[in-house]
């Protein structure tokens, strides 16, 4: 049985002023509270010039970070930066 979450009108109104960072933090906290299940991922195909991918993988390896993790980190930072610029 799935849980139904109900929010008061007052709470929903207060959420309208949340920043992108606050929303992501809320969603991460909610996920952790409900079984620590990772967010669903979508497999994508992306064409990248070979020399760029090679350089990216090398730099990620030097930083001891899996290159796909680094791509996701950069995507998240860009989305947050773009959202903050729009609201700020």
C-alpha cells in the first residue's frame, strides 16, 4: 500500500518561495526517509568528440572520480546555477 502525503494550503504556499537548492535538499531528505532508494536513472546516448571524452576521462581519473559521476555532478551544478540565476 502506498502512502498518500497530504499538505495544507499554508504549507504549499510557503513552498513557493523555495530555492532550487532547498527543493533538491527536500527531495533528497524525502528519499532518505523512505527507504534510501536511489532516484530512477535514464540511460541516454550522447555523441562526444573522442579527444574531448578522452581528456575528460583522464581528468576524472586524476581526480579519482568516475567520469560518469562527474558528468552528473556538472549537470546538477549547471541546472542549479541556471535556476538560481533565473530566480535571483
